[in-house]
């Protein structure tokens, strides 16, 4: 009973780490004049990395501002030393940019500020950039992303021209693309294209290893890699009452998920959505605590719950189907739909399979010959893919 | 006999048809439906809204139905989202509205602009966006017509949340519902925030006076140097680093107060006025 350290033990221990310098009471709620970091017994540890070819030094934990409830949380994060803040023109019909501007105030030039535009063409993009600059109360944004692109075809030449023009005009310092899905196709294309400085990609512990490789290659090409959806929201959207989500919400689990991403050397920074002071305090610990075996265990427990769904693309099932189906490829289509919310892309990929494979129905086999070593329920998942896409 | 057995189904289908009747391109002359209707749930809203989906989910998003209408080169997107309840729908509207523009009397509140409109009614949040118009075109009249047509067909409350009336109106610039962590404090789970020319006020309702007292105690523990104030049933005031001068009080099961003022004394004075307006 004693020899094994439980997750609960680890979490309890984690909560005792002396981070008084950033604790809500000592750090935040001092009378004016005392800085947050000077108030406590130990200063907040900040961890920096260089954002690819931009040369910008950013904290490994940044700040996703989209659902922040009050500007004071952003202000405090900046005071604590967080120096990467992300918003978008479209968030709350522009209100988010206004809130970020108010929160940063005079701190604006000490931080790296990114925003995004999903406008459909060059003129509209440049018009939105002007609006962003006005709402953010700044002469320039450090990184300007083309928002939510899912394939190379969605990143048109005139959009790139808009970014290049804005760079020349000094309205943006660096150009990027944000992507929630289709990353395996988009990232290599971006790396080869050579005109993008930064990629903002959904990335978390629940994704398959192909994402690791795609991001590694992106970083190797010189792009800065910013990770979002680091809390696995990209695999399954938050759903009240969902046991998987409930588990992820347990104390320490979200921090473990954040540390998992920061532990990857090819990821420069992360932008967890932060709603309040307590979450800011917890997330800040990701820079002072290493990703530990206990974190790994906690996340493994979480993965265990999604194991029946989650293909690791290990290739052990190659050739195992008696009907010759490419099991991993089909499961990957399902991951596009279920994990990355890219139904259209998933169906497109599925229908690229040879017609004779598309026509197969797993329900017609008396017994499935494919046994996944990682526990994926192959017949059920394959049947779901056929039901959804065929 | 068979018809009688089918009656509930027929009624259900009729009710569903009526409920979806708000997705109609005929509310303004000349507009025609383009493509099929769309529908999203909390599971797949990311497909449509990308990262912006989180901004819906925190307001208890349940599902969205939408339609595109075309007239010449213009495409109007209509999206109707069902939120967790009427207050959350109002919250979604208040988070997305332009605080520089007045609120129009559409449902619980709305805003009509040249190429877009927003409003909330009942537990529904409605967005109209002219996605392909030239920047100069003025579609205010069409926006009004569509908003009115949809509003008539949506059931539910047409009055803004009662608590908003409790905020003093002088120098009020905007109000909003914050779905979690009001003022960035986890203890204040969900409530209303009013912004003034100087400072802001908030109102949060707990389930009981006892739970409100417990939350107030926890909040006071967060602020070094907090001192008692004579507001409501119990109160404290403090000077803080990030919320300026504050005064937070409890009246029955309601927690409320003023923040972001130069001095806590000023916050306490305003808090007393707010307390007097809370039933």
C-alpha cells in the first residue's frame, strides 16, 4: 500500500510548492506600490524560449484572452511576467480586442501581442487589421495570424500578400497562420512556403504522434510554434457531465496537460484560456515544475478513458484486416471528425480510399481479425467511420 | 384509431416546424435561401466557429441552427443559438454587442447595424451577418426586417434580467452577464457587471444567505488589509492592486459591490446606494 505514490499524493505535494510570490492573497491583493513578485517568499519562475525566426523571447506559458472574465487577470499576468497575449478580431465581435487593450494599457510595448483575422480576401484582411490596431490601441501587432485555416488551399496568395504588405508598412512584425484542423497537411506546406514566421496550432497530449512530427518539422523550418487547445479541448469539446472532461478538471490535471505541451522542445509557447486569478496561479506553475512521471500517470489515466477511441498510428494493424481495409487511415479520418472537428476534411479523406474499400461494411464480418495492441475498439470505430462518411 | 395514435407525433412535428420557422429568408423581399440549413451542437461547434466556439460554450451553448440567404451578391447568414437559459442568452448578447451603440428593443435587447444584427430572446441568441456585402452597402432596413421576423417566431422572455435594473443608472456605460469568475475571482461564479464612467459594479446571487456569507468570508480573506464597512448585512472594503478601491457587501443571498475606484471609501459610498436598490 505504501510503496506506490498515487496521483493524489502527487497532487497534494504539488499544492504545497511554495509559490507565495504568486499566490492570490500575497501576490495579487497587496495595496498599491508592492509588486506581485516582491511580496512573497519566492519569486515566480519564468521560462523563456525563442519564437523561431522572429527572435522574440516569449514565456513558455502565454495567455489566451478569449474567455477571460475580467481585464484584471490579464493585467496581473503581464505584471507577473507573462509576455505573450493572444486575441482575435472575431472574438466577441471585437470586444475581446478592446478588453485586451484596456488590460495591457501602458504594458503593451513590453509584451508580444498577437491577433487574427478570418477575413476572406486581401482588402478585407487589411481593413480588419486597421480595426484591430485601433481597438488594440497600438501602432502594430507583433504577430498577425490568418485565422483558422484548415488546408493549404484556404491560405490564398492574396492573403499572404496582405501579410507582406502589412509587414512592409510596419503594421505587423511577423506573419502567422492559426489552424485547428488539417494540420498534418498545412504545417509541411507552411514550412516549405517559407513566408510564415509563426504557426498557431491545436496540440495536446491526446493527439497522435503524427502531430509531434509535423510540429517538429515546422520548428525545424524556422517557424515559431505556438500551441493552443493544450488542455485537450481539441480532442473533445467541453461537455457538462462528460466524465472525461470532469476528470480533466480535477485539481492538477489541467496543469499536467499544460506541462506536457511545454515539455516539448519544439513548442515555443502556449496560450491556455485563462478565466480567473486562481487558474492563472495554477497555470504559472507550468514554468516552475517539470513534467513529471506523476503528470504522465495522470494523463495516462485520462487517455485510458479515451483509449477505445484513440488511434496512435503505430502501424501494428497494417494488413490485419481480412477485407484489406487500411485501418489506421480510416481511424485517422475519424480522428479528423471526432478529434479535430473537421467533418468535411474527414469525409474527403475517407472518400479518397479506393471505391471497393469504401464499399466494405465491417458489420458484414462475423468476427474482426484486427486486434489493436492499444485497446482501440476497431470494429466499432470502423463501423462508425463507414456510417459517417461512406 | 391509427390517426389518434399518430396525433402526438403530428403535434410534435408541427411544434418542431413552428419552432424552426424563424429560419426564413422571406422576411425581407427578394432574399432567397442558399444551400441547406446548418445545425451544430456543443460537440461540433468548432467546425463552424473554430476557436471562437469556446466563447459560446461558456454561456451554456446547447445547439445552433442556421441558414444563408442570398440577394444578388449579398449573402446573409442567420444563426440562432440556444443557450443554457435566458440569462445566459442575454449574457451572450451583452458579451458580443458593441458597447458604444445603444441597445434596441428587440427581445431582451438587440443591436441593428448596417450589415449585422444581434439580439437575445428567451434562451436564444440570434446573429445576422451580411457576409458578402460591399463595405459601403447599407442593409439596416433588411436587418430590421429579418430581426423582427425572427423575434416574432421565437418564444421566451422579452425582458432583460431583473438584476440589471438594480444598478444605479447614472453614468452607466454598459452592463453584461459574466458566466463564471466575476471580476476574475473564482468564488463569484456567475453574475452581472455594470461599467460606469468611473469604476464598475457587480451583482452575484447565491443560493442562500448562508452560502453568500461563506463566499463573502472567502473573498475578504483574499484581500490584505480589508476592513469592515457598514453596507447591507455585512461588508468589507479594501485598496487592492488590480481592482483598485473596492467595497463588497452581502444583502440576503445577494453579493454585490463596487470596484476600480480610486479609494475604498468611494466604493463603499456607491455600494450603499446599490444596496438600497437591491430588494
